[in-house]
């Protein structure tokens, strides 16, 4: 299983959000790259039969993150509330993936 570099992803997301303050900055490509990373991890740890819901959740979370960056860009500022959400994002997503993997293991044991 790939490692989930939470601290590194926090730094990248903070950097993206800081740059999103600039109206000309296109935050979508780096977010898509990180989304692909998490989708690939999910595909590697979740059996195909159960991937649909997990992948949809990851996509939804990244859509929310993109909306947050859009708001930062429209406001031309990076408020503390947005920073707190971004700082928690990788950890929350990692926790979700681990929880889903563990739930599937438990389901297999109980079957």
C-alpha cells in the first residue's frame, strides 16, 4: 500500500490556496493531480466491488475543495476558516480510506 503523506499534502494544499488568491492562478490542475493520487490509493486498497462509493466520496470531497479555492479566489483572501479546512483535509481523507478498508476487512471476517 502507498503511504499517505499527510504533512506533505497539507503543505501543497496550503500553497495552492495561497496562490489561489491571485485571479490568474489555475488551481484545478494541482488539485486534480492530488485527487488522482487519492483515487489511485483507493483503487489499490478497496476491492473493485466496493470502489464506486469510495471513489465517489473522494471526488465529492475534491469538488468541495475546489469550491473552497474558488471562494478564496473570488474573495482575494485566504481566511483562517478556509485554512483550517484545508489543513484538516488530507488527514480526514486518509482517515476515511483507512476506515473503509478496515470496515471491509471486518465484513469479510464476519462473512
